C-alpha cells in the first residue's frame, strides 16, 4: 500500500477534488452569515488556498479545465434563459446599452491609460478594451432569485453579447497590428469566418437539435448532446477568430426554443452548472489574486486603483444613461450596473494576451511587453473588486425585484383569494406519463401554490405491482422537473367513479389524461373513462396526445367554438395557453369567431404578451377541416370542446374525437373541456343574462390574473 503524503501544494487528485467540493459546500454557507454573496465566498476561498495565498493547491490544468467549462456554462445559461420574445421587443434597447457599455469604458480607458498611466496608444486601446468587456459573473444570483427574465436582465444580457464581441474584436485587431497582420486579407478572412460561424450555430444547430430531440432520447443522452453543442460552438467561435464565450452564448440562443424553462433537461443543466462547473470557475478566478499587491503597494496598487475606478465609473455611467433613456426603475438600473460591472473572462483573456505579447528586449535582457506585470497584477485586483461590487449590487437589486414580483402589490382581500392549483394525473399507460407530466408542469404558474397528484385505479386485487410501477415512474418524472407528486393508489370496480371521487376528495382544479398514439380518441379508454369523467365533473379536463416531445413544438394552433367566452374557465384557460406558448417560445394561432376574438384580445392584453399571435375566422364549426390546410409539421393543436348543457356546446362537438383521430392523427393534440359552473349557478346566470358571464369572467380574471400574469412575464 502506497503511503499518502500531505505536502503542500496538494498533489493527490482525490484529496484535491474533495477539498474543492467542501469549499463549494461550506464557503457560501459561512459567508452568507456575514451577508456576503456566495460568489464572493468562492472567489475569496480560491484566493486563500491558491498558489498566491496559502499555497494549498496549484491552479493546474484541471482547475483551468473545469473553470473554462464553468465560464462557458455561465454564458450558455445566459443565452438559454433569455426571453426571446422580450429580447426581440427590447433589441434596440439592448443595442443602445451594448453601445454605451462599450464606447464609454473604451473612451475613458484610452484617455486614462494614455494621459495618466502614460502607455503607448496600442497598449492604451488594449487596456481600454478590457474595461469595455464584462462577464455575467453575477447572473446566477439573478437566476436563482427568479428574476432572470426581467427586462433589465434581458437587456443587459443582450448588451453583453454586443460589448464583448466588440471588445474581443478590438483585441484581435490590436494583436494583429502588433504582429503586422492587419490588412485587407485580415478583414475579409475575419468577416467571412464570422458569417460562417453565425450561420452554423444559429441555423444549422437548431435544425440538428430539433431532429435529435424528436428521437425521444434518454435524459443522459439529451444532456450530453447539449453539452457537446456548447463546446462545439465555443470551438467554432475560436476558429472564427473570437473568444469561446461568444460561441457558448450563441449556443444558448440557438437552443433557447428547444429547452423550456420548466423542463427536466433545463433542471439538469442548471443543477450541474450551479453545483460544480460554475463554482470551479469562481475558485479558479480567486486563485489569480495576489494579496502581496495590497501589502507591497507601489505601481501595481496605483494602476489597480485607476483601472478599478475607470471600469466601475464607466459601467455606472452606461447603465445610468440607459436608465434615463428608457425610464427604468432604480432597481432595474442597479441590476444593469451590477451585472455589467464584473470583470473576469474577457478581461483575463485580454490581459494575458497583452502580457504574453513581447514587443522587444531591453539592453539588460528584460522583456518589453505590450502590457506590463504591474498591469497584470492590477487587473487581478480589479477583478476582485468589480466582482465583489457586482455580487452585492445584483444580490440587493434581485431580492427587491423578486419581492416586488411576488408581492404584486396585493391588497389583503386579494391575498386571501390567492389560487391554489391542484392537478390530478390519472394513470393508465406507462408510455404517456412523461408527456403528461411535462405538459401539466408547463401550466404550473410561478409564485403560486401548485399540488400534483398521480392516481391509479385498480380494478383487480392482483395488479398492485402495476399500480406501484406507474406511480413510481410518475414521481421520478416529477422529480426531474423539481416537482413533488403525491401518489394515490385506489381500488374501485368503476375507474371513472374512482377518478371522480379522487377529484372531490383532493379538491382538484385541473385533470390531465394522457393518450398514447396507439390509444386514440376513439379507444374504449377515452369513451368509457374520459368521457364519463367529463360528464360527471365541473373541473377543467385536459386530454393530451403527444406524437413528438413538447420542446420541439414551434407553433400552437387553438380551435375554439362559438360562445366559449361565456364559460367560467375561459379567461383562465386562455392564460394557460399563453403560458404554454411562453414556455415553448411558440407562436400562437387562433381559429375563432369575431365575438370570441375580442374577448381573447382583452385577456391577452392583460398579460403583456410579446410572442406573435394571429387570428383566423372560423364562424361555422362544420368548417373545422379547413384548419388542416394551414397546419405545419411541428404544430401543437389545442381543441377547446364543451360539455353538454353548457352555453358553448353544440352537437357538432360530438364528432370532434372522430375528426381528431381521422384528420389530425399525425399532430400532437390537446383536447380541453373548460371548467364550468354547477347547474344551479348556470341557471341563475342564464336568468341574469348571458352578457353578465363575460363581465364575470373578466372580473374573475383580475382576481387570479396577477398570479398568472407574473408567471407569463417570468
């Protein structure tokens, strides 16, 4: 047996990895008691154990490798979580902020470097490009607190892409000028390579990814595929002549529509990144900090003061001018400033390239570098200070914004009416579990209480094992979505009656049935069970039949019968449909009559919905087959039906299951039976007049709309 040695720096890989994991675990816990953000705790821990601190660990290739993965992960998540609808809506704001947060630091940086620090013009421009770039090192804070889709975060992320690309292009040009390679050929090659790179990442990769996800791969394969895309894009960016972080960010944009925020895949991506890779990056950044700079003082500390002041002041000015231009709130201003103030990734790349670029050799043999060692040390100090400021500012702003969004200025009376959604998933076929759970999770409003129940009805005493298997798989699927599902096993000779009894006993609000592609809307299960439950309950009933994964859906097509707006659940269900569109980043296409269209527009207007919505007239339900002419390959069909003896019911709806099976079998379909009044309420409202139903629906919308509105916004 080999003897273990505990010499410092540590060399045993098992011990090194164990130490890093305990730092990731305990550093944030300890420093959180001092109200210090976890990010700073990891950076400080890295500085303490690093080669420039206590020399417990070296910043070797393994730390650099994991740190690189973490940095790319941060940029990938930023692109993946950005709200594309809001991004398109705010693209000009992002462009303005990107221009300001690039030009102001670049201008001030050149002036200070040239006139105060007395560097050459090339060194001054290179140093100023470091101020212009920034790293979204505090983005995980905003994401964790649930404000990642706020417009200030959205605009800052878009601006980050612009300023980092420009800053890194300046870096490439300066190095080319030093090496004498800047000419017509340089610009033509750079331009062509960037166009090819952008085309591959933004157009080819989404097509390949959509095809891959349609193959219904297992969870591990999907995650590995996504990780491979991130690093391939990062490598292609380097081939194109820009930094890998831009490739990772664009990979996030490319996969944005294919990975819903509430999906199991997104949950895995965030978990692995936040638990392992991103902390490794932060610890690696801390290992670059040299405490001797603070002790010895001298030029390095002076340069560090100038650099930190210019970087912080210029980013503050850029965020402030953007605030004035678009009348942002104080918290949004601080969010933009905090996210854009941190210097790390591109800054490190620029200073290391400048430090390693040798201009000449002095008479005494000293190497004359484009950026001196004092600048290198000053940069490390600037990284520590700006990351600290960024973390504190973002943490404070994000908490205020999160509390504001969750509170929504509710009065005490409104707070009492806060809805408690309770979803029931009756189980019949193992193949339908994943899609049914995924769809119900898409409808789960954020910042509200949502309880999930999985139900299996046994008709025989000897099928206990089948019941157990189905319920366990449902719980596992829910766990992958960070959703707790309560299992219910029940014995009943009549399955429909057992489901109805469970609905009453558990105060269920929405029921989700899953149909396999081999078990159509004409199957005995649908006719004997689903239709029976529909006829005996007033709850919203969703019947889901998915022929492809929901994340590959591009567009929702909703077909609504006449007078559907009079049903009590109409406003709620329109909001749910929009919520699905938001999660899938899908366009929405309504087939409706003119009266229903006006009500839908009123509902959507309250949601501040930014995704494309189109309307097409369908005055006569007999013409429903014309819908098939406009369908596309990756459409999700939403048929809204009605129960007998309701205002929107027509005998033509009896044909709907047969029409779906015959004409729409190749599409994913959701058949919805809206929530209705009970018979006594319905009779009373009929006597009052049908117009009161629309007003009451909209009034009811206002009571629950704040919550669903918040969910759609986020």
